[in-house]
């Protein structure tokens, strides 16, 4: 999905951070004509305008695309200032857009991210029947992104991969999760999808084991599932049914989904751990709320969000904070993983703060199971060979 933002917002760090967090491809435009060019195509997109972009010509061009392409419109400016500048007629025109949000002029990456998530959720592109058909015709597939972790010495080894869902659509080709997970959530089919991934990965673990490859798997667990009665015992039964062990699996739960440590999900996480599953706090951002979660919730691992990693590389204070948090996690018996490792400079930086696991395009993209076996089955992979 595209995030199309005004050139006036190019230097706004919140925009780039939100795009990275939501895995949106960020494009900037300068003027109505450039915006029209970026609106070509059929994929979903979100357009963010600054105050100076709210003109009659820009809004008219966007209006012409309604019905042709699914998109949302966000105004990153104070409503009163815009109203005084353009008048009530154009404001009424803005409010007529099907998927429209006022963000306001003062925003950070978290506020912007919340607005973008709501916009994305409103752009349901697939019907319930299409999602049902995808299940029935086995169109969903799993790809595996290997990680590396510190060995006993100086060597990095590959012992684990994250299972990432894809949709091999008969007409649209291979779709990433952000293209269809909003629909899966909206139609309350996330439990079915997670069970599908769990079954596929349990079978794959056993198959790899027979081929001489001992790999553990990380599976994403949506917050909407954490309130399900009997979830832990059900998932344990699925894993064992296929000959795998619960301790071969780590469930990754997203930080923003765990705002209230006293909610019912706490009991679910404890029950999962009691079954032998490991729990990883995903999208960890090194905020005060994040640190509170380390103390109160039962995690075995934290995964540092790419935006926090980027800040640490650009700012000395953020670097020291991240190093301190890594040490704190170690003292609490937790491993630390970094995602979004895309270059050698990032890899070297993470070595200095004693990060335990690394994941990203520098190590490997998400690949088919036989590629994982071919690359790693003889001996545990070394990251200096991959990097």
C-alpha cells in the first residue's frame, strides 16, 4: 500500500516513521499534477495533505479518482486554519470524501499511525466470499524469514525463522499481509488464519527435522485472539498433533495491542507459556509504556522496532537508551531481537549493544521452505557469510 505525502511534509520525521511502522511505501508529491500521477493504478493508497496543499485544483483532482481507486485522504493541518484559508465550500467538499480524516497540525508518529490504521481498515478491498474462497482453495501460503543469533563464541548462527503469510491470488498475484489482513480481521477470520499458519509451520518443522535442519518458528498472534477461551490448549494440541513441540514456537504479540496489562490477555499469555510456547513483545519502541510492560507481562523476548533502531543510529541519547534497555532485558532473562536490519552498518551497531538476534533483508528476505533447507541444512548459517 502507498502512503502519498505532500513534499511539504518530506522533512517530517513522523511521516517516515509511521510509513516504516505500517510497512507503507512512502512517496512524495509536489503539486496537483504529480499527485495525479501517483494516483494511477489500482492498489490502495493513503494521501496526506499539508495546509498549503488544500486547494481547489488538488481536491478536484482527488475527487476525479473516487470510484476508480481505493484511497483515503488525511489533512495534516489545523481545521480552523484551513477553513479560514479556503472557505466553507471547499471544506464541505473535503467532508464528502468517502474515507477522510482530520489529523491536525501537531502530530507525532503514533497519532499519525493511529489515523493511518483507521483509514486502511476502511478500505476493505476483498469480500468475505473471496477470503473464504482463499481458505477453501489453499491460496494462502507461508514464507519464512530466517534470523541469526549469537552462538557461544563470536559466530552468529541461524536457528529460527519468522513465518510470514502471503496470498497467492489467482488474479492479483502474490499479495503481502497488509493487502488482506484488514479484511481477515474485519470478517473475524483471524483465528482460522492463525490456525492455518500454525498447522503449516508445525508440519514444516517436522519435515526440516527429518532433513537434518533444526529450526524454531515465530508466528504472529493478533490481539483479537488473546481473549479466546482455551486458546493456549487448542494451539498446543495443534502443534503436538503434527509431531512438533510447543517449545519450537514463539508467538509475537504487538506492543500497541497490550496497552492494559490487567486485561484478560495477560492470563492467555501465561497459559501459552505454561504450554511451552515462548512469547515475544513485537514492535518494541523503548517508550515508558514499553518498559512498564517488561515488568508486568510474561515475555521471553523483545523485538526492537525498526523506527527505534533508526533513532538510535541517528542520536547519541537514543543509542545509549537502547543499549541500556538491551541490558535491562538481559537482566530480566529476556532475549533481544532487532528487525529491519538492512545494511552492514546497522549490523555492526547491533553487535556493539549485544543484541541477541537479527532479522532483516541483510540476513535474508522471506523465502520458500526448500530455500531455507538448501541454505542452512548442512551447518548453522553464519551471518558474515550472508551479509
